[in-house]
C-alpha cells in the first residue's frame, strides 16, 4: 500500500461537505443511505442543505463546513455534489489542517480544483462519485468503497479495451486531472498541479467540441503538456455534436499529447453513468500491451 494513502479504518467517520452548488435533498438522502450502509458514522456539514443562489451557502459557510467535519474526527470527506464554487474558496480552505490530518477528499467535476492541489501536499485524493451525484449506482459505490478500504492498490484500476487505444505505449507516473475546464481554471494560480511526469486524466460535460479544442489548445500553448507521459480521456457526456465527438476528441488529444505519449479515450470516469473512482496523486502504470492501468 502506498505510504501516500491510508485506507479507511473500521468505525472511522466519513464527512460529507457541500463546497459547490446547492444539493438536491432527495438525491442527498439516497446517497447518505449508501454511505451509512458501509458501517461508518457519517458526519454532515451544517451547510449541506443550504442554498445561496447557485452555491450551497456563502463562501464562509462552505469553508466552515470543512472545518466542522474535520473537528468531528473525519479524515475521509466525500463531496455532496459539484457545480460551481470550489475555486472561490481555495484561498480560505484549512490547508495546514488538511495536510496534517492527511485528509482524503472524494469528488469529481468542480472538486477537481480541490483534489489536485491537495494531492500535491502528499496525500492521495479520490476522483469518484459524490453523495448526490452517482453514489447510488451500485458499481460506482462498490468501486469507491473498495478503493477507500485499500482493496485496489497493486491491482488494475482500469481495463483498456483496444477500441480505447488511440496511441499505444507504456507510461508510469503520478495521476493528475479530472474535469478539463477546472484544470484550465487552475493554470497560473497557486493551486495549479505539477504536470511534468504525470499521467493526465481528463473528462468534460456539456461543452461543444470547439470549446474542448480551445481548452486543450490552451493547455498545449501554456507548455503544461510538454512532459506529460500520457493523456487519458473519460466521459464526454453531452459534448456536441455527438456524431463528430469521437473522431474530433481523438484528434485533439493526439495534437495535444507529446509525440511519444500513449493516448487513451472512453474510460469509465467522469459525468457518465459509470464513474469509477481512481487515485489523484497516486502512481499508476499504463500498459496498452497488457491493456491495464495499475495502481502501484
């Protein structure tokens, strides 16, 4: 087991926070039921059912929610949902406390902005389903439970079908990434991750293809992709036009990737129905010959 990842222990509490948009109460309650079935105490932040325009409470309330669950003893913290708002509070999050407790956040979408800088402080984070966004799907929940309990280290995280291989190869390195738009939003900020030597995972939702082109062009022009070891694509739900999406996305990734970097598409993570958890900050090995991505 990686020294950067300490599995969830029996009886250890799980915190649930709302860092982004308002949370649908029906979906929230259904997801909380799944979490409680794992046999861990679940601690909810006080703002989790708040609504302030397009946010789950004020910036201060959302930051206070993180402090509350940490003070309750929770080290593993699952986001309720994404949307927008996490970048607004990056300056105010209790980074020193999070690092000291070796806190693990779970989320995707807007939580990309938290997972990547926090993984840079030395603790693996989890890109995966959130309480009110995908956790009620059994395959998503079981994958997340297995990963949090330390059952996936040393084994395959993903199988890579031949249809998903755009450029063959082998690469080993630290995982960064998540939502493409959020990765772009971190560029040039104190929260930008180190791209050099990484395997970059990317997914997106609801963006027209020209915007995917613009964002990847931005990454490439910024120089951030020069030393990336692989580009790995996930779900592109509702990115349009759908008929042109597969070929265009493959071309864009090939244009953006270094010439010797493997390129993979259509793995089951992101905003699609299947959102399989993986370790941001963890060291993985991609091998298209063995058709696997393994967490070392």
